[in-house]
C-alpha cells in the first residue's frame, strides 16, 4: 500500500466539506509507515510530506477509533501513528469580549473551528513537569494541540472564575467558560 494508492481511492466530490469517513467501514488492511509528529508534520516512510495539498487531503480521511488512528477510504482502512494529536491549532481569531467572546482556531491543515459546546477546549497537565498541553476538539473524536504561541494568546485573554470552590483562569467562547488553569 502506497500513499498514492490510498489517495486514488478517495471519491471525488464537487461538494464542499469532508468525506463521510464515519460511514465507511472497510476491512483493516494493516499499518502503513505514516506518522504525524507532535508539531503537526506528516511523514511518509520517514520523510516529511512536503506537498501541503497532499497533507490536507490525507487530513480529510483521518479517523480515530478508540486510541488508534486510521486513514479510511470506502475500500481500505490503514493504521497510522500519531504522536499526540492529528492537528495543531496555529492561529487564533478573537471576536467580542467577556461572555460574548468567540474564539476561532485555525489548524495546520486549514480547518477552522469555533470553541464552544461542540468544540470544547481542554488542558492536560503533565504529571511530572506540570506543563500544560492544551487541545481544542476539531471533529469526530479528533483534536488539535494548541501550539505555544496560540496558548499564550489564550492566557492573555484568561479571566478568573470560581468553579467548585476554587478560582480558575479560563476563557469564554460562545457563552461557555473553558478553564485553562488554577489561579495561583
């Protein structure tokens, strides 16, 4: 199985939007030597994929089942390795202020999502270093790691709010508060 063979199986469509990978249930064909690094770089057989259009196309057919990631077409399902999250949020657009604020993230593969009930923000802390790892939900069980510069923008927008007797710093988007860390 080569990357080119996999691409050839993606149905052509004149419609905007993503292919319905959630409806495709082909047999598992094994793993291919494809990896998405933590910084969002896609590799095939150890070499970075330099064609942005090819990365974008692959990103439209990725699916996560449990803890495993796959590229799925109507006729094949192949496993790939993802170091952290399949996408990276590389830009943030802010509209409004306070509880009326809207936060729109742009990923490295040009997906755009607006944080809110359908696209929550979450932050995990590394147990050893306490370093935050922030994420935003992109689609169907897939998240984007929020890169450092975008996370710093979120920190600058953060406001305090009491949750369960503790004060948290967080951000508002679409009327929802997303805690990003305890206030010290």
